[in-house]
């Protein structure tokens, strides 16, 4: 079924215009977006569960003391250079 839109110009009068695929794509790409409105995501329960699990995995705390001590050990670069020169 074809969609028709009324064109109101001085030359054409009140004639119907066929809305084709290019017009739909152009209207979709060039529509105005109001950035002041909040973005609302509607998720199913399963999607929300997966998102929560991924978030918890990415932001989990390191619970291994040896690993924590390895990452946060003090390094003195100047002593390392002195030892290397000898």
C-alpha cells in the first residue's frame, strides 16, 4: 500500500505526493533530536539481569592480597638505574 502526503505549494496546489523509501530514510536521518530529554531504556528482565552481571563483573574489587600487593608495590626507578650502570 502506498503512502501519500499532501504537498501544499503555490505551483502544485494541494496534490498528493508519493512517499518513497529515500524520503523515509532522509526523514529518519535528518529528524530533530531533543537532547534535553532524558534517555530511557526499556529492558526485559533477562536483559536487565545480564546487564547487572556484566556491570558487577567489570567493577568488582580485587580480593587477592598477593595480587593487590604486586600491583601497588613501590618502585624506586633511580636505584634501578644505578644498579644497571655498575
